[in-house]
């Protein structure tokens, strides 16, 4: 039977009991409305932890004023059933007032890595992400936390926060889980109309084409980006937010592709904003 924890004090009590018993605790942070991608994170956490806490919290501080906070899909009973079937024994489900009490005034902000990609169109988003993840770490006291590669910028920002603030938490990155046609699984996919859903695979096809160009020897990021943009622009419903080829260290543009490269896209389909990415290792030139 899954144990549902709703307060920080109760979560502290459970976390201390688990740690004192010698358990290795894993955390899977979610905003609920779980799908196979979330369940794969629980499975991954159970590989390195014998007790897993899944948090369900639709975090208001990472939504902009025109974004879908109120409409974000929710189904707690279904989520709890899926979590239990996946093998996790604890669900941390706090209310907003528990996490952000009246007078709350402290935020965590990672600079630099949040200036590009999603940070341009969602300028307050990552401050909300790093703040809530910090609070989840403090409440759950995990040995490790698992995040999905689909949210690549988020992963890199959290890794930097963990390093800079000396959190004793291992950040584990799990592969993106996809539909049969390549669309990355996301809670926001429910917003897609049938016609928009038909166009959505263009994101992954464009990323795969970009990766293929790099593997074939193309080192000009503008050529790679131009090709990916053309493929997405060919869809009737997709409206590009960004298509980028950046380095994995700083998420900054490159004059020539080398080292670890992130190909990343964000595209609007109606009210749904879908993101996706692939990571490419490009051999660095060695002096002759």
C-alpha cells in the first residue's frame, strides 16, 4: 500500500526513518498526470535505491502569467495507482500553501545556463524549477534524484545547482521515452488536436536529421539548424519557438560544432508547447 505524505514535517519524519534504517532513498519529482516516461524514471530510481519517493506537485512558480497552470492536467487517484504498480512506496503530495506559505520570499536562481533556449520565452521558469527542486531535496532528503533527458536544459541547470550549492544528491539522467512515431511522451500531449498530433513527429525527425548531418561531418551549426527549421516549418500546425545547436557546458551558440552538442527544439502546436532534444558527441579536432 502506497503511503501518501502531505506535509513537510511528515516527509522529514519518513525520510529520517528510511535513512536511519540504512535505506537508499531515491526521488522522482513530477507534476503528476503520469505517463510511461515518468514510470521509466521510477524504474530507473529503483535500480540504485531500495526506497523511492515520487513527488506530485504542480509548481506555480515555474509557470508564467500566460501559461497553463490552472488547466494543467491532474488525476491524483490514477497517479497514485500507477506509482504503486511501478514499485514506489511513497508519494509526497503537498499543497501549495505547505510549500509556499504566506510571506515566502526565498528563491534559487542559476545564472547563465538559464539565459538561452527555454529561458528566453519562459524567463522565470527555471527560477521556479530550481527553487522547488531545492525544497524537494530538503524535504525528502534523497541520496539520488532521477530526471528525464527530454528536459535537457532543466537537467543541466539542476546539475549546476547541485554542484554549486553542494547538495549531497546524485542527479541521474534517464533517456527520453517516446511514442512509436518518435514523439516524446509528455503530459502536455493531451492538449494536441488530432491534426496537431499528426504533425508532432516532425520534431524528432528534424532532430534525427540534424544528428545525421553532424555524424556525416557537417560542423556548421547554421546549416544544421536551417535544415531542422525547414523540416518543422513544413508542417501546417507547428510554430517554432526555437531550434538550436549549442554546447552542453554553457548552452551557448558555437561557431563550429565540437565536443558535446545539444540539438534542441521547442514548437507550439495550438496551446501546447512541445520540447525535445538529442545529445550528439562530436569529435574534437586534434592538432596535426
